[in-house]
């Protein structure tokens, strides 16, 4: 779910709880038509059904409460995890606001750009450090038995495209090239 969807869901849950509490309070105070402050909220038919389902009614209510609590905890943890995702974004302030770029999307894009050359079998990119001047760690696995002439230029141009696209100049750049032991 997106952050906007989480906010909408939390808002709907909060409004339902407030409405339910408001109706119960209005019934208790006798403010609603037909409401008696001295009367019980549950009708006689519902109370009779509750008593007839003696052990199972309480168990069903406990299970429903447990499911509601687990759902609320799950929503809360998802929302708190969204706060942690902000630390994995690059923030670029500009004249008209800020741009947030997901670090995972940037690393995947650079990995795809690097593996665009058939001589590179795999690429692994790690982005760490300060969002304004991050450290960029690259591990490139070269296909065994291929010519490496021009490979440095391919990696350099991929990094230049990354810097131009993300407007992110790495404070530290580490490139490790390994020859892949697998079959070509």
C-alpha cells in the first residue's frame, strides 16, 4: 500500500471509531430520538441471544477483538515502516520544493544500466551514507573469456548517467570488477 492509502485507511478507521463512540454517548445521554438514558444499549432479543450462546459468544467476541487488535498492530507497523523508508530516499531541495528519490529504485536502475553490456553478467550496487553525498559501491562480474577493452568507459558512462539523472554526486565511489567463474 502507498503512504496515501495508509493515511486514508487510518482516517476511515478513526472516523468509524469516533462515530461509534459519538452514537453510544448520544444514546447514553438521551440525545437521540427514542433513546432512554436509563435503558441498556442492547435490546432484550440481543441479550437473550448472548445468554443462549453462553461459552461461544464470549469466545467469538474475544476472537473478534483479537483480530481487530492484530489488524491495528499490523497497520501501525506498516505505517512506522513507512517512516523508515524515508531514510532510504535521497532528498534534493530545489527552488519549488523537494524531490524524493527511492534509493532502491536508483540502485536497480544503475544495475540494469551496467548489465546492458553483454560482457557484464551481474552488477550489484549499494548506496549508503548521507543522502546528499552518498557512498556508491559497485561490484561488477565480467563474463569469463571476454575482451575487457572499453569496459571501463562503459562503467564510467553508466555512473555519469546515474549522477546526471539523480543529481547525486557520490562522496565515495568504489568499483570492484570480478571475472565470473561460470560458463560463458
